[in-house]
C-alpha cells in the first residue's frame, strides 16, 4: 500500500493540468505570498508542490491562472493534507505536496474548472 492510497479517494476527479497559482497565507508574522505550479487540479481542489511547509487546516487565499487567456480564478481554500515529498535529488531540498480544498468558488469558475478536467480526461483516453 503506497502513501497515496488514502489520498486518492477523492470526491472530485483530478487532471494533470499545469497552471500557475499564487497562494497567500498568514505566516508567523505577516501574510506570505507563494508562487507555485499545480501537480493536478479538480473542481474541488488542487495539489501543489511547495518548498514551504504550511500547516494542515490552514486557510489560504488562491489565485489560479488556468493559462487559458481568461481572468484568474480567485477563491479561498483550506489545506486538507500535507505530505513531505521524497526527492530523488536531495540537493534540491525538501518539498511538500499540499492538497487544497476550494472554498467559495463562483459558479462560473466551477464550470471552467469542470471543463478543464473533462477535456484533460478525454485527451488522456485518446492517447496511445
């Protein structure tokens, strides 16, 4: 059983879809902004790889650029899991896989996310 077996039981399907994310959270003394890329994305949340450890259940502000030339999606989120990522190259330093559940996403943005996941799922079924 791998460490991902429990994590992969999701309410919403995910797609490997690279996009840019700005994550803002309350650090020790001030609000911090982190630029990150997605590992995967779904209607209900995203997985990010970060160099910074953020506590589980922390609230975050998100800005997602789906790279589709439309407005960025802005919403709140909550860190629902955090796993230390084991790198094959230790000289790169530690990184963390973070699962973030979306909160307060507008209906139009949910539809855009749904369209992205659906298109990626169809594309992966047609590849050899």
